[in-house]
C-alpha cells in the first residue's frame, strides 16, 4: 500500500514539475493566453505583450514550438514572416490558465 502512495506522489510531483517547465516563467502564460484568441504574428504578439523583449518572445515561442504547444506557419517568404497558433496540446492549457486566474482573483 505504501508503495502505491509513494508512486502516486512521485508521479504527481513529476507532472507538476513538467507543467512548471512550460508555465513557470514570467511570459509563457501570457503568450499562450494571447494565442488562445487567434493565430498571431510575432509583431502582433510583441505589441500586445507590453514589456516583453523581442529576444524573450522569440525564446518563448521557440520553446513552445519545441514542446508542440505552438505551431509556426510561414505566411510571407521574402522576408520570412510567420504566424503562430496553439496546437491542440496548447489549447488544452486554456482551462489551467483560467483556473489560475480565478484562484488569483479570489485570493488577491
């Protein structure tokens, strides 16, 4: 019985740790929130995310793409311009972000 409890705690901890690798920095939840509305370009995201540096936005988008949370689509070849949108996996984060916002509103 104790092994089952220990294993469940470890699995739970591992799952939370994985989620935190994605949602645990300052800008990633905001990028996901903005992309939840509709596909957007880099410059559109940059305008909406006041205070984010282009380098940070680029890093966050690349990390989200590597995690299959965001897809990147070429819409102009010269110069190369991309549109970003949430994948199915990324859209699944909507409820988590809404729960976080509700919790914050309740206790803030």
